C-alpha cells in the first residue's frame, strides 16, 4: 500500500489520537500475571498491541471485551501455560523484548517470532542480561529472532549497569526479576520512559527507583487494578508538528499522556519556537495526562540537547520534518539507536528528505538538516510506520505531491491514521 499526499492545507480541530502503545502492551502483560480481573480502557486496537493480547490468550489467560473495555482475568505469576505454537510479535520490538523477559522465568518452553522487519532487529541487548540471570535462550545468528526460550525455574537476581538508555531493556529485566530469587538492581545510563515502573506499582509491586537506579524483589504477587490508557504522545507528535508547520493551523489534542520520560518531542519543538500549550493537566492511573493546544509558529533550527534524545527517540522522524521546514540548521547527535528501529531511521529519512530537495547530512549517530523549501517526489518508507506518517505531514509544506511507498505497517501503531489526518486537513489518501 502507498500513500499519496497532496500539498498544502491547514490543520484544525479538536480530537483524540489512539491509545498509548507502550502502555497498552504493558497493561496486558501485567494484568495477565496479576491476581484478579483488570479492566483496561483506551487500549490501542493496533496490530502490535493485539498481537500481545493474542499471545496471552494462547498462554491460557481469559481476555474478554466489555463494550469499549478489555477485561483481563489474571492467572497469577505462575499461572501461564505452554502455548500450542509460536507467539507472534509481528512488527513490535517492544512486545518481543518485554515478552522475552517474562518468558525467561516460566516452567515451559516457548518461541517468539516476528515479521521480516522485526527479525532483523538486535535482541542481544536483552538476551545478554537475561542470560546473566540464568535464562536459557537460543537465537538466530547475531541475536535475531526467532527466539527460543527454554523452561527455567531458577532465575537469579542481578545488578545490571545498562550500556544504553532503553526502556525496553530495562522493562525486560524487571519482568524477569519478578521470577528471580533475591533483589535485582538496574542502573540506567540516562532516564528512559518509566511506564513499567509506574504500572508495577499500580499492581501493588514494591520497587524502589531513584537516581537512575531501580531495585525490585522477586516472587511478589501482583493484584488487579483498573487502567486507563491515555492517548499516545508518539501518535500525537505527528499532529504537534503538522499544526506547527502548516499556515493558519490550530488544534487541540485531547487526553494525551505527558509522562515526563516521554515529553522530549514537546521540549524539542518548544526550543525550535513552537506554540504549544498544555492545559487541563491531571493524573490518571499513575500517568500524567493533559490536553494540548498547538498553533502555527515559525520554527528555527537548533542543536538538539543529547539529554532529550532518549525522551523523544520514537518521534524523531517527524521532528526531522519540522527541522526541514525550520529556518536554519538542526543537528542531532547521540541517537545511534535510530539506526536499529523498524528501519534505519537516520538513513531512510535522510534519503527521503533529499528527494524532497532538503540538504541533509547523515552521521553515524545522528543527522544534520538545513531547513529549506520542500518539493514533491516518491519516497520510500521501507515498511516503517513512523517514516510513512512523517512524510505525510511533510506534504503540508511541500510544493508538489508526495508519494510514499510501503505504508501498510501504519496500522501497527496508528489505526485510522489516514481518516483522522484527512479530517484534520492533511490531504493524504491510500492506494493499493
């Protein structure tokens, strides 16, 4: 499937983007191993999250729908059962890495598989600490999926200094730590999203986290709780940029999660001169939520502070579009993680922006973008949902039509993107 995006337009309206994917994954995982029934509201009905839900059904967890809610009847820490076949993670690195931690301490064998893109993404970053905990895991050469996880009822707690800032790695270890003997301590290199810590506490788990250090005792019982999944700030990011760059635009994004470990995109846009206002701030289920008003504003190029990189790691494709439209030069460094996402996001975005007439220099750990005028052309998304949506936003300030290839995976993270974008004023249509 390809997207065809006509140039121009303003972005207007008040709406809510789909639920947070990171929180949706975690809600099913933790509810499944808790005691009692958890009610989940706002669950993201995308392919990635639904794959996680299906995996737990395959392991014997009763999961039902109650109108717009999902009811998860937890089976407890040791109630999962061996699935009949593979556990399919589709396109989701989050799901595969978190599930690997959970499965490492089970008393049955299991196999995790993914699509072609996920099967090329590195898993050694989670395999290695899990093996330190006595997990028995087999992978393909280079630490790639499929991953075979063998029964192991003797996981041991570890003290682990993380070599990279990664919520996926941290969360994987925390899930394994629930099954380990003793106290596991994780020392972060820099802050990363903390949804797992917050949700574990919501399920009654005792953990201590301060000064980039998390300590978690194994064998704790989790207890069911209600979860309200806020709108995903990673999905909201496309409209934050769209309304910032398109002339005469003003939108309100409703009920957006503003967890402080996820707001890098807002901080970066503010440094570029964006007109963004947060209001009606509140806390729901341990997560900070707000409504966000965005108006058109002249953006300027900046050197992106490295401290903000882990707080905006998923939002950089559309931030690169903002940089391409901004006046002056934008420089990003310290973001080598972008090269091992659903695509090499540095190279893929650099090629696409060059096609649209923007001067770009790709670096090993980042990118240098000289703001300018965008024309049209055919750009490749390489099956990466965030790349496809980012170039859809670029069409607002392009002079000609932009065609984007290989866009089917947009549904993995943002079901209904095309319809919502069209209603807001982005002239995008799907073909094929």
